[in-house]
């Protein structure tokens, strides 16, 4: 049965957390603390599976507690409780070794979900933070320069590789069981997508991309 230590300097908050966890028959609270120093001492002595700690604690800061936990009880997974949804707080908590970050405005069920996710050796961030992270990735993906090679179809890549290896249109057509005219269409589309003008440009692109080595490239066809 997973064991939990609760750490918050507000008694009413600890009582609320305790009541939430009492409703879960397979979770057991084995200790409580109202400052960071006592929290660290409890973790070192009890080695709980989960430590739930407020990000702001007296004596020893809530962000220092995970660092000490890793040192004294590496098997204990830390979940930070916080009223801050700023990215800087989240990143600092993760750097300190926390496996979960739950906002104090979250529902009791979300806290239980966070515990179970962390027990399963996964990370958990409250929904608003997770959504923000997803949006950040989406924006980065939009801003990222599209790789022109990734725009090519599988067939266009085949034609490109065979072309820079020195095969002419008829040879490629025979190997791919298509017409020479279709080979030419694929090659033309490839040149357009890669913004290349000459066969030499195509060879140089293939070398830079690592599709062929400089000494194996051919200029025929």
C-alpha cells in the first residue's frame, strides 16, 4: 500500500488533503509536517512512496525539500502543491526533482490522479500548466522552418536517390516499374519543392543531406 507524507504550513490545508486521501482505500498517510525542516526529517526517517509538499514552507523552502529528498530517500517521489502557475516555478520544481506539480485550486480528484501517475513513474502537471506546455510546443512547431526534404513523397525520394546515384530516367523507370515520363514528373516536382534549378544543385543537395557521399555522386543523365 503506497505511503504518503503531507507537508504544508497551514493546518486546514493538511486536514483537507488528509480527508481526500482517506477516501482512497489503497493510500496511507504516515506523516505530516508544517515546515520544511521537519518534512526533510520525516522523509529521511519514514521513506514514504510519495511526498506532497507546499512550494512555500518555513525553515526549508519547498523547492529545497525535493533536493534533500533525492539525497535521503531517492525512492520517494515528490509532488509540489502550489498556487503559482508560472512556468518559472514549474521548471524550478522539476529541476529540483519533483515528479508532479499540482495547483492548489485543483480538484481533489486531480490530486489523486497526480499521485497515481507519479506512482506509475510518470510526471504529472495540473491541466492548465499541461495545456500551456502543449500550446508552447504547437507555437514552436508553427515557427519552426519546414524541412524541404520532408515535403517530398516516398516516391519522389526514391527517384531523387536513384538520380543522384547516376541512374537515368529509363533505368529508374525499369526499377520502379513506372514510365520514364512519370520519372521526369517526380524529378521535376522534387526540384521545385527543394527550390533547385540544375542537376548539379541536386547532387550538392544530396551530398549535404547525406544521401550520397561526394565520391559516389555522378553527373550523368
